[in-house]
């Protein structure tokens, strides 16, 4: 329900007027009131539309990055599980190498190379979530290819791509959906951390992490500037994790969560 509400607000903000988060509309640091439900920031901008813009940016970056990493991880995982040999060894060693780096350190490294902005955030999330899913999808593929119906299909003349599309992909679809959901929560956390450190979204654009960073300078005197976007970010991550838990239980109650 909470995730649905957040997504609905993000979509409605694209079509409803009066939700420009960059316009200066009031005095600086006005407290929450009927006119400004969440108060104003250091430049007099209404925090409510700015919060909606920030939520939309965080969700957009997370969805794009996780979609890209899921597609590539699925292709590599299936190829490694089906072909085995050098393909499997090489892909898993690459995954292990990326997985060995601390997530935030790797994010900062990528952002330093690419340059701060949405592209840096997407690239960082992509590189961090990719090895986690590659390993899971390779394992799921290996479980499927040893089943009798795949063996029978191979005996009947099916090869490579046909087996992957007709037999493997439908049977690991549940694992793909669950891991992509957990990756989305990790993506929001990474994006928030990068923007908080100044390597993510560049002002005047806003994300939830950048709003927390801006508000943290005034935490003791105007706490709502940091606490509100922080609470929204925490709620978004929690809601995505709950969706992942539900998908895991519905699709395979015996499976243990791999990315938690």
C-alpha cells in the first residue's frame, strides 16, 4: 500500500500543475503550516513539491539501473548455467571480483570516473547489483537444467537458445522477480548515499539523499528539512523489501532470501 502510494504520487506529479520543486515561493525556513505543509528550505522553496520531485528522481534512477542490471544478469546467469566451463568460470570470477569491493566505495569510484549526476548513480547501482544477481541466476539455471524435462528436450534436439527461452527462463522467473525487488531497495539506499555525499544528483535537481544532505546542516534548528526526506527514503526501502518478502513467499516459500 505504501509503495503504491509513493508510485502514484510520483506519476501524478508529472501531470498535475503547481508541483515545481525549484521555484522560490516563501520566506526561508518557514515551519510547516497550512500554506507550506512541510515548511520551506534555506532558499524559501516549498519542501512538499521538492520532496515529490526527489522521490520521483530516486525511484526513476533505481528502476532504470535495476532493470538494466536484471536484464544483463539474467542473460549472463543463464549462459553460465547452461554452458558451464570457461563461460561459467569467467563470469563468476568477474562477479566475485565486483562483489569483493565495499558497495559505497565502489559507488564513489564509479561516480568519480563518470562524474556526479544521474548517470553516475545509475552506473554505480548497475555495477553493484549486477554480481549479486548473476550468482543467483546462475545457480537457479543449474537447478533447472538438471531436471528431466530439460534433459528430454535436449535429447529431442533442442539446443542453447531454445532451451534457455522455453525452459530455463520461465522456471527462474520467480527468482528474477524476487532478486530484482531486493535490488531495487539496495538501489535506493545506494542512490541516497551517493547523493548525500555529493556524488549523485546535482542541484538544483533533487533526490531523497540530496534533500537529507541539505537538511542535515540545519538539523538542530530546522529538523524537518532532513527528517522528512529521510523518513520517506526509509519508508520506500522498507516497502520494497516487504514486497520482496511477499514475492519470495508466494513464488517459493522454501527459498531463502539471497540479497537480504
